[in-house]
C-alpha cells in the first residue's frame, strides 16, 4: 500500500503536528537519530522500541529503489493481462474458500466483500508468498533521514517503533523497500492503529496470520470510506458515437444518463435507470475496454494512486467474484514512452499542467490530452494517439 494520502494521515495519528511538520533531515545520521528518539519518547514509545532504534542504518539499496521507481508505463491491457494470471485466479478462489468464515466476518463487520480483499492480497504479495526482504527499520530510517520525503516517512518510523515496543513485530522485521509489512503490505501506522487479531491467538501478526491480515485490510478499507453493499466497478459496452468528453473517473453522472447515451452492461442488457453516480473510464480510449467506476473504486486510489494498478485490482476482484475477462476491443495505437515525452513537452508548451515530463500517461496528461482532443475535434477520450500527436 503506497498511497501518499494514507502516509500523510500518520502525521496526525501520532501527534506529529506543528513544529514536527518541519522535519529535520539529512546531516549526521547519529544526531538525526537522536532527534527521532526524542520524538518517539514524547509520543509514548518506551525502552524496547527506543533501543531498537540504535540498530537502524542507512540502506543504499532503499535509496536506489526510491530514485528508480516509476509509475506504470504499460497499457491497461498489457499490465492487467500480466498481473491477472492463472495462479492468482486459482489461488484467489482457493483462499476465498479456505478462509470463507474470515471473509464473511470481514464483510459483516466492515462491509468489504471477500474478492476485493483477495485481489489486493494477490497483487501485493501473492497471498503472502512474497512479502519483501528489506529491513523495515532500516528502510524507514533511510527514507525518513533522506530529504526527499521526510514528512511522510518519519511518522512511519515512529509507528514502527510503537509496534516493536508493544511486541507486535521484532526489531528485525522485514518487508517492502518503502516500509510496508505483511501479507497485505500495510504501513506501520495502519498496522498499529487498525491491526486486528483475527485468529484469536492474542497478537496481531500481519506477516504470519492470514486471518489477521484479511480483517486488518478490511478495517483499513472501511476507514478509507468503503460503502457496504455498493459496487466498485463493472465492465460495460459503449456506442460508436457519444459525448466522449463526459467520460473520466471524476466526472460522475447518474447511471440513467449513461444508459440514455447508449452505454449498456457487457452482455448488452440495460443499465439500471437510477441515480447512482458513476464515472465512465476508458483506459485505452473509446475503442478499448470500458468500465463504469463507482464511489468504492475511489477507495482503490487511496490504496494506490495509479489508474492502471487500481483498474487491474478492481477487475481482478470482479474476476474472483465471477466476472469474465475484460474485452480489450480494438483500441487505437498508443504512443511509445519517448513519443509520450515529446507529447508532454508539446502539451506543457500549450500551457497544460502535465507534471513531470516522464513518458507516463498520468492524470494530468490524460486531462491535457482530453482538452486538446476537444479543441481539434477528435473524440475526447483522453487516449493519446499518433493522430493527436501529429496534429499538435
């Protein structure tokens, strides 16, 4: 789980407000570590947690990962077809059956369906098989000391010290390079504030106990605003012509309006003519896959901010719930990463805010593409094509 929204929430969960927001970073590591010790002690961490901090070291491999990380530059079809494989579908179904009572409890208590939780479980760690082998203490100390994002990672380091102090995790606990722990890759602040003992053994073990991990993930999704009994995403069919400029995740319209425009369910049956708000997402343009996304889909973006990852996770959940594989359609050719950079440069020159020129089709670039498509009289679906590029 790598959402900046969630990470920043830890600033307040552990009382790190006011002067603590102006975090010290860099410089002599020992002196910096002493400052962390003082903050942790003031936050209630006692000797066991404070002593663990003595063993923290800078991990250069963590910095390399942090500098090298990138958002997905594959298309939705490429990424989803790679990530939603037979292993995950087979083991997802098996785990939904194996832990049926736990998943039922998760939905009864927190309103989150089992397939939704199982999809994250699959994508994050292959159901606990690959949890990461970085020292969590060193990873968080490294990222908190580094001056790139100390305001995000210092609270997570203090949360980890709380976990160690309470005996929930050992000082040498391992996980992902950015500090996530366990089968669902939970951040230390969420582990500490939302951890649930699902198997009744008297402790919260998100690495070794699947029931603990499942229920904690459900509680976390509920805390982010998951709406019980409501859908998250469904595949649909779109007509050959419609007001493409109305599409997009954030432009939510009543289902009745999409139905009036000719949008149907995948099997051709009509959409309910009701007022439920939903956005129409076309990740590869108006000739590619099409999905209606509901308010619950927005919760996926609190878990991970990538559209491609979250669409994949939401579709995997739908597959585990019985839906067929998405229809890729016949999308128009997209742009290679280097050409995408050139497109972003052109868009920025026209005054659009595309963020970093990185060859990634992010939200800013999609919106800029949509605006230019409108200006040029092209279908405003947010999908950059060679036709758009040449017209610019």
